[in-house]
């Protein structure tokens, strides 16, 4: 079991700074996302990869993947934040297309 704990810590040490940097550089992320929750979710997600698979992913590629996940998390539920008037405007705009 120590290997699992070590891998989890290695993964955390790798993912946490990337998430911190991405959130710090994006105002949408700052408003919509909880940094610690995102790190925990990503640790669970990327923890499904073997250590060898994770080590094969370059820093740039990992950053790109994490950024795409954060975008999806930030915009999911956006329609729920709209007022009834905004929803009506949205529905009318969609109908016209």
C-alpha cells in the first residue's frame, strides 16, 4: 500500500500547481470553481491511470487536458445561473437558428 500512497502524493504534487496556475490566470475559473474540489476531482480522475501512463504525459499535454476539464466544469450549469428573462432571450435566440 505504500506505493499507492506515494503515487497519490506524486500525482497531487504534479496536478496541484497546474490547477493553481490555471485558476489564478482565469477569472471565470476564480468565480465558478473551488480550487480544492477541482484538485480532488482531478486526482480521482487521473488516479485511474497507472503511474507509467501518467509519467508518459508531458507537462504541456497534462496542462491542456486539465484546462479542458476546468472549462467544462466552469461552464456546466451556466444556464442554471440565468434569470427567467435571460432564459427567455436564450430560447428565442435558439429558435431563430
